[in-house]
């Protein structure tokens, strides 16, 4: 599974051998031991040595029909789930949903209502429910959530940047994510890009030996070429004299001012002449401008002909509110190809990292997906923990055969190392990544009534 038989020994490193040596195991701390392959005695001794297994368990994988699993979870996880993130069958010909009768919409809604109702007892007070859907059932699902009194935080339109050409009418390029939560106030994306910008600014300044003109040029070019940044994030392309990163922002009032003090011109520091005043007046008072001038946070042009702007500094705590449109052209198949696994359709890992990061911001959140499919949500939680040093935990529920053929191997591979190519590790996990990797993932298999009957022997 991890291609460890291709790891050769070196002068200071122990290579693969048929009976693995303790030095090899210590050098590869993220190797996964699956108790499925050992006898009950070994498993018992291992769990006893670990001690408080539940406290150290980072995830639970249910091989079960989701309604049954969620029923079992009610007492243990009551009001503890911070994020329920699901990608249910879309009720289309390719979704795989089996209808009991010709009332296709009603039977699909009944299936969804039963499962969404079960989330009421599981979601924490400020927990969020995120549900992917397309135009086929969006309106009905939205109305049903309203009737179930799941508080509406808005709908995210996922722009896939890849229109489905050749279909009748308009080429569809989007899907929806219904966002339901009791949380009051704005929802914010995680600040990964902010941290990336600040880290690279520090690196560039250090390499240049200070905030030189060369450092400013290199940083501006890096911002322009860095993939994955939004337009607003790319605006943070300037370096202050003290190495802080900033963008320039206009200071015009949004509506017409009437008080004369909002029309007092700022004096250019070099020419000593007044600069242009916005037609609606300034958005700030003279007292605020005095404070900004003292801190050198006003940007003037070469002369008084340019309207002054303000420096807005980027910090590690800077936040960007979740937008109603998220663009992500990633493909889940690409993620699966890297891992060497096959699954008909799954969403891109990059999209799930952003959504889960925003919906479950606390470092010890529990994330539930009861239509787990290939395990993208679990992979996203592992990636988030490694990136942010958090301890989010995952619960995945899947009933299909892909549980053993795709989902469990994916979680194992994601645990071993974050980077894969053509089914093999591109590199080993770093020491920091190993420390932030899952320790224990529990697998539970729940028998259904039909399983019990099939397993009876006469």
C-alpha cells in the first residue's frame, strides 16, 4: 500500500527488509498498523498498551447504512458535532439513488429528511450543516431545510470553471452548497493564504538582507504569480519599511458628506500643496487622518495631483468572509489518480479543505460525513490538521463496497504522507507532519437486519 519495499538502505538509514527492523519503523512513524491483519490476542495487547484508546482516537469509520450509524451515534455524540458536510446522491440518472416507486422527488426528499432530522441531535449549538446539491433538487432541498427550521446562513455557488458543453440549453458550470448554521455573524474562510503571503514576505526580506527595492520587486512578482490567491489577496503586494505587508485602499466616503471637515485636503509631504479631495468627501475625520499620518499609514503620490490612499496591513489574524461564489477548477479524479485509487466521481480535495476549514474553525472540532463515498472529507481533515497544527476529528459513514476498496486505503495513504504520485509516495512525511498525523482510526461495522438473516446457518 505504501511501496515501502522500494525504500533502500543508505549509510545512515535502514532500508526495507522482509522482517522490518525497529530502526526502519522508527524512521517511518506514520506507517499504519491495521489490526484487521492480526489475531485477537495481539489486538488486545496493543489496545491495552495504548491505554485510553477513545481519548487518542482521531477518527471513526462506519461501514454501515447511514441512518443506522447515526442512530447509534446519538447518545455518544449528542450536540458535539461542529460540522456535518455531505455530498448526497443528486437524484439524477447517474447518482445511483434507487427509487422505491415512481414518486422520485418525494422518495428522495423522504430519504434526505430522515437523515437531516438525525443531525439535529448531533450538531453543536453553533454547528454547521453543509450539503452539496445541483439544480435538479436544489429548490426542493432548500424548502425542506426551511420547513425543518435549519437556520439558513446562505448558499455557496461552486464555480467549477468547467462547463458541461453539448447538453441541451445552457452549459452547466456550477453546483450548490447549502450552508445551515445557528452561528450569528459572518462566516470566515481559514487564513491559509494570509499565512502563505506573510511567510514568503519574511523569506524574501531575509534573502535580500532587509526591505530593499529588490525585495519589493521580487515580492510583488511572487504575489502576481502565486497560484490560488484571490484578487483581493493579490492586492497585498507592497512591503512597508518595517517589512509588514500591505495593500492600498481608497478613502472616499461611500455617500455624500455634508460636514465641511470631511472636505479638508491632505497636504503633500514633499510639495506642501493640497491633494485632491474625493467628490463625496473623505470617509474619515481629520483626527483620524492625523493619527494615520503620525504612523506613516497614508500613501501619497509623487506630487499633489494624486489622491492619497491608506495602507491596510495584512496580519496572521486577517480574515476574509466566505463569499457566495467559490471558484475551484480542481478534479477529484486527479486526487484519486495520485493515490492510485479509482472512484467514479468525487469532489476535489482543495474545495473540501476550504469548506471544512471555514465550517469547523475550532482546533478540536468533530467533522461528520454520512455520505462518505471515497473519503474526501476525511482526507481534508487530515490535511487541515497538518497545515494548522489542529486536532480536528473525523467520522465517516459509508455503506458501499468502496468502504474497503477505496475509503479505508485512502485514509491510510493520507495518514502515511501528504504527497503522492501514481499511487506511490512522493516523499516521506516530515517530523512535524508525522506529529500532526492521525494516531488511531477506529473501524466499526454494523450489521443490518438483512445481514443477520444472510449470516444465519441452518
